[in-house]
């Protein structure tokens, strides 16, 4: 076999592995949300995805690892570029803090439907399952770190209202991006994603930014940093 053929076979195997992984994640998400964490077995997921139980364990390490992978895939959103990367690129180029926060709201309509049901599933399972409890702590910590990063960007550009600390900004961003808020407004009260995103964005703006606009923007030189 020549080098070109080996490269082709290697690429094809990688593509097949990725398709198989996505199929397992799709099936697992559906079964977990339909049946619940405790009632969904690795065996049932493997059977529905047409893979071996050993394959699921080898790739994901067990049920908690599988749920983590579903959550992580949801964080990337639905676009070809991960949502968190698009957020960072947007923050680097957008001069107006109000626009930044409103665009965060738009990203929430993409990410929250994918991640919030999984986070709620983890929360429900954590009361009786040690691995789920550890996963809940991991996802909480990861989201808090991301919100501190976003709050730090607002602080760095001088956009926060006087008296609002980094920690306060972080916690408010944490609140408005929570699965619980999505659950209350979208899943339980039937709000549209657009209404939910607008509510969250305007709430963050009111809580974090000055009522007047001048201090919420930065120069084009700062935006490019």
C-alpha cells in the first residue's frame, strides 16, 4: 500500500470513528432525557447505537463520561466554530459592551437548548449517584470559570458600573446563564428562545453596566487587543 492510500485509509477511519461517536452521543442524549440517568444503561445505549458496550466504555469511560461528552458537545453550539471561541472573537472586535451582552444572549439561544437539559439531568442524578455529583461539581466549576472570564473582559474594558466587582459580575453572569433560568422560563413557562435571550441580556445590562452609555464602549485600539 502506498503512502497516499495509507493516508486515505487513516482519514477514513478517523471519519468513521467520529461518525460513530456522534451516533452514540445522539442516542445517549435521547435515551437519557427520555428515561433518566439511573434508568439508562450503557448496554441500552450501545444496543441502540449499534456499537459494543466495550466501545462505549473505551471511548467515554462510563455513563458519567458519556454525559460529560454530551454536555461538552452542547457547549460548542451548532456552528462549525465552537460557541465559546466565537464569543471570544466577538468580544475582541466589538467596542460596545451592551452589544457584547446582547450577542451573548443570542449565543444562549444556540447553546442553552443543548446544554440546559443535560445539566438538569445531572443535577437530578447527583442526589443519588456519586459520579453524577462529581460531574455536577465539575460543570458548575467550569461554567463559573467561564463567567469569570467574561466578567473580567467587561472589567478590563472599564464597562462595569461603579461599585460592581469582578466577583459580583461573575455571579450575575452565572445566574443569567444558568440551566435553572432556562428551565423556569423556556421549559416551564413556554417562553420563546428570543424572549428568553432578550430577558437575560437586558437583565445583565441593567445589573452590570452604567445607565448612561459612554463608559460601556472602548476604543478601536482596545478592541483589537
